[in-house]
C-alpha cells in the first residue's frame, strides 16, 4: 500500500449511502406568483408537489418559491414542470 492509497483511505467517506426515495428534493425556483399554479398542475398529473417561500436577505422580502417533490419522481416531475411553463 502506497502513501497515496493510505491518504485516499483516510480522506474517503466510505460507501455512498442509498438515497431515500421519499426524501423531498427541490426541482425549481420560480416567482412566488407562479408557484401555486405550477404546483397544482404537478398535483393534477399525480405528483406530490409542494412549494415554500424563499426569503431574499438583500431585499428583505419573499420574491421566489421553491418547488419540491419526492426523490423518486424528480425526473418525471421536472419534465412535467417544463411542459407546464
């Protein structure tokens, strides 16, 4: 075992843990005025979509919203969101 292998062994975090398919993942940030309509469109297509307001620290107001879905639905929900826009 070389010094390089030992260093990589010390710095590695081990095996990647499997992802939870029910974990919530953000798929987009949209203007706050569009978020309810887009989320409702995603829900009508069968996705468990939610949105939450984001806070802009510079302007000190909520101007955007983040849309999130289950990790298992990310690809299909992203494609559906692109169609809805």
